[in-house]
């Protein structure tokens, strides 16, 4: 989106990317990377002079998951950080092994590496890695089933992304067109206790 009528000077630039790969062992590698730079020269507290474009933060996480979104392996690289001590924030990532990327993923991240136990930027990367996993695994497996002529699975109850965004609202037209069995669906009411 271009600004109209005035000149802009880049000050802070953050590039975040996610990539997913299917491995030969049928596990998935989800990789997230984050790069922060400034558009001007600066003096960093511990690293000294940083020219415009030098990384302030440069980090990468790889989660290896299975088709059930269970984390099997995790690794991180922190090539550029403000302080040497930041490297210690990689250790809590090991606590994610065996955990699942599912509803409550942000809570899992907070429990394993929240606050002073982890790194704000690694946590931010992990948040988006959940979305990347969901965009990858189910879609690709569905693609494989279609190529093999296997009919789409019938769902008894709706699953993500149904009901989790405007595009997949239960009373929206995309649901009516592509998942009509859930058009107008509402979760069952839970009984209230006592009066």
C-alpha cells in the first residue's frame, strides 16, 4: 500500500516468514524466521555500531511435527540478538517436544517459555507456526486423497477453520457452498448448574 502525497523514510523493518516441508519419513518441518533491521545507523548497547540494514534480531525456529500436530523435534538459531544472554532462551523450546499444536497453542507457548523464561520474538514466531502447520498438513493430505480418488472425510462436528474467521462463519456463504452440512451450525449449549 503506497502512501500518497508525502515521502516516507523506512525506520524499522521486520520480515517474518514461514515455510513448511514434507520429509521422506512423512514428518513435517515447519520453519519460521524473523529478521529485524533499522533504516539508519545506530549504536547498539552491547554490539556497538550497527549500520542501516544490519540485523538487530535474526532468528529461526524449526518444529518437526507429525500428522496429528505433535511436536517431535525442535531447534532454534539466534544469529543476531541484543544480548549474549538471549541465547539461553532457546533451552525452553525443548519443553515443546511431545506437545500438540491445537486449540490452546498460545497457552502451551506461555506455559513452556512465557515471561522471563523465554524470548518475546521466539514466542511471536511460534504463534504463527501453528497457523502455518494448519495451512499445510490437512490441506496437503486432502490433496493426496483427491489425487488417489478417496472421498473427502465426513465430519460429525465442524473443525478448524470453520467458525474461526469471517470467511468460514457458520452463517456465511463459503460454508453454505463448501460445507453446507454445517451452515447455521451452533455449538451445543452446556447446561448451567443449579439455580
